């Protein structure tokens, strides 16, 4: 299983380059939906094989995870039912699931993978994840440097000229923002906001992998390679967030860093206030520079609320959000409103039920680990899971300003990693706790 999982996640990281260079550049094809469906089919096939090979564990697994799966099935049936009543085509239903609900399947299927992981391959996976993250960042900066030196090369291998986002055509070498057509960087992902989503999703994990004590920074020595590496990676990661020129990523970064450094903020209040004032000033400045876009986002949100009030039962999957690049008609610039437009307020409530069900198990793990004596490796796995969990706070805020689940690449990378750890830990405490606990 691990032998497949690692190459699949590498493929996911490189997916945009693969589609651009091979699909657009070499083959000259359009319709990027085809390779996207192929990627999702690979995951479904892999999950099916894992289920078949571990059939005997399904019954035990469902004792814990029966309710979230049942809730997901109800959400899908309800969403499809609403869509058919509203006259939606099957194509629209697939689009709506992709941009609003598929991440729920990704992380629930990953819980089963975590159920059959062992301590040894979990540790190997974490080491792999650490190097995958830093490699993705470094490759982005190297690729960015090559863009400055040889921009014409990118036009030859499948990229288009400076432009805004247009679905189904060659992705531009740089995306352009509103202020004087300023170029925005998208890393090796399909869009600057998606790259920002990736950077924020893994910001807590990177801070954990490359953590550095404040006192050690003051004593920085040139020959202390570990300290230099840790500080460099953290700064590069934050710099990459800034270079996306994504206001939502900026907001998510501020929230994430605040949660990560909550103890330091309490200890050094004056310094913290100064730092947050600077960060907020940067956010306000960016919003002013992109004023037309800022106003457009605000108007889209309030305008979309009216649609929800007019039709609380929803308009059917594929109506809103990134679906506007297909047959959708409403761009709410808000993930929560997008859900209510697609599957109604009832569907939105059911989605909240799944999150509460999952949160319940997360809290159980946290409660148990306060008293459970685990070895150092298990404690490390628990800490990394805890730091990844910090991202949920950023997500709640980012969802107010962005369709945070539109990029399947990031959904696979983050939710597969997060939930393998979560449910490996749930398996561990099941083994350690006495029956009836």
C-alpha cells in the first residue's frame, strides 16, 4: 500500500506540470477534465483494492466510522436528488461533487488506510511527507528563477502568455491580478489561490518539522547548519505565501501563525501586537491595491446570500463556485454559501454533522493521549497530527473568502496525510485501552 501511496502523492504534486507539458504542450489536447477524472479513478481503484485485501477489518472499522460514511451517502443522495429536481444534468452533478464534496470522500477513504498502517510505515510516511513538502517549495523557487531567465522556454512547453484564468486553455506563464496587471505566482499548482491553499494547509506541519526555539535564533551561529536550515525553510515558506498575492492565503497565514505562536503571544504581548499590526497593514494594503477585486468579492458574497434566501432548498450541484467555469451561474466567493446554493441549507447542515462526528473522535484521541503513556514515535505522530489539525482554524476563516476545496491536488495531499495519521492513532488507542473504555 505504501509503495503505491508515495508515487501517487508525487504524481499529485506534479499533476499540473504533467497536464500542461504533456497534455497541452506535447499532445496539444484540451479538455483537462479527462486527466482529472483519470487521477480520481486511480484513487478509487486503489481504495477498492485496499478494501478487498483487508476485507476482514471492514467490520471492525465500521464500528467507529459507520456514522460519517452513512452521513456522506445521505449528503450525496440528497444533493443528487435536489439536482435532478432542479433539472441538472449528470455532468453538472459530477462538477458539483468535485468542487464541493469529493474531499469528504478523500479523507474518509484515507481513514481506512490509516486503520491498516503500522507504526513503522507511518514513520516512513511522515519522513516522506517532510521531504515532499520541502522539495515542492524548492522546485517552485527554482522554476521561478528559470521563468526570469528563460520565459520563452515555458511558452514552448505548453504555457500561455500573461493572462487571467480561462478554463480549458493553456495556463498562463503568470496569472495577472487587478492592480496594473501585476503577475502572480502559482508555484507548480494550477492557480495562485490553490498554491496559497497548499501553503496554508501545510504551514503548521512545516513549522513543526523545521521548528526553532526563539532563544536559539538569537544565538544563531554560521556553523549551526540545523538552525540555518530550519529558519531558512520557515522564511521561504512564508515568503511563498506573500508572493501568491492571495488575500485569503494572507488571512489564513495570519490566523495559522497566531494559533501556532499563541503561547509566545501571551508571553511577549507588545512585540506580538507590533507584528500583527504590520501583518494586518499588509493585508489592508494588498486589499486596497486590488480594490476592484476586493469590492467584487464583497458584492459577490452579499449578492449570493439573496439567492440562498430566495431558494433555501438549493439550486442543485454544479450551480455555484468554481462550477462557473462549466455550466454554473453564481460565484459567491465563499465556500459555505457555495454549499447552500448547491445542496441547500439541509445539505449544509448534514455536512456540518459529518464535521462534528469527526471532531468527536479527534477530541477522544486528544483526551486519551493526555493520560496514555506512549513511546516517543507514537507521541511524535500524535504531535504532527495535532499541528496539522491547527490548519482547521485557518480553513474556517479562509472558507469565508475562497472556495478552499476547488483544487483536488491539495485535497489529496492534505487529507490523505491528515487522516492516515488520525486513524492510525485511533487504531493505536483502541489497542491500548481496555475493553469498554
